[in-house]
């Protein structure tokens, strides 16, 4: 097997946020997310059925939780978001890609 570097092969076109499955099974999904100035859709909050553990590998981002709490994340920062915890991305660095690793689990 040949290793793959999660910080390489970043898409050149980042007009839209990029979501890429790395691993998917019945109980866990691991995703690479690449943002550059992107935020959550205006339609509302993420309210997910599964828990989400998220790590910022590169770049910076800010999450807002229902009730107004804001969490700023930079390289190496991670957070566990329990299922049905309403949240949204309110800011990502517009000048360089923010690379996330997100683990969704039951």
C-alpha cells in the first residue's frame, strides 16, 4: 500500500466547499473538508443524527452553536460535537484553504 497525504492534492478550484469521503461504513464516516472563505448555508443549522469529531489541519475557522457560543479553531484544534447539537460554520479563512478532518460516528 502507498500512503496518501491528506494535505496534498488539494483542488485548485475552491469556488465551492469540497467534501470528500476518506472512509465510509455503517457506523463511521471520515471526511476531508476543504474551505476557503466558505460558511454554512444560510438555510439554518446543522442538526446531525451522528456525533461529529472535527479537527482543523490547516487554516482557521469559527463555529457558532445554538445559543450564541462561538468557537474559533486553528491548526491542531479539535472539537467533539454531540449528535443534534445545532451548529454552523460562520467563518473560514478567505486567503488560504482550511483543511478539516471530520469523523462522523454513531
